[in-house]
């Protein structure tokens, strides 16, 4: 084997190992990340309290002051 092919094999193995470690780390991170909530986010116009309610609700009553609010749109 020539020196060029040895260097190429070393660099290729190193890059493959880094890619494998990155892939495993990403897979592990995703397994421990919380699932996104399907709830709708509301912010009270009267007391500014932020709360969630079921996804099928369009207007919700604030648990702090009782005012009705519409969903927050991002």
C-alpha cells in the first residue's frame, strides 16, 4: 500500500466513526426528548395568564380569572 492510500483509509475511517457517533447521539437525544403536546395554547387578555386546553377547543375559559379567550396563533 502506498502512503496516499493509507492516509485516505485513515481519514475515511475517522470520518465514518465521527458520523456513527453523531448518529447515535442524535438517536439518543430524540428518545429522551418529550413528545410535543397536541394541546392549544391560550393567553388570557385580561390577566395575561398562559395556559393550554384541548386541541379541538376554539375558545377557552381562563382558569385564573374566568375570562374567555381565543387560541394564540404563532
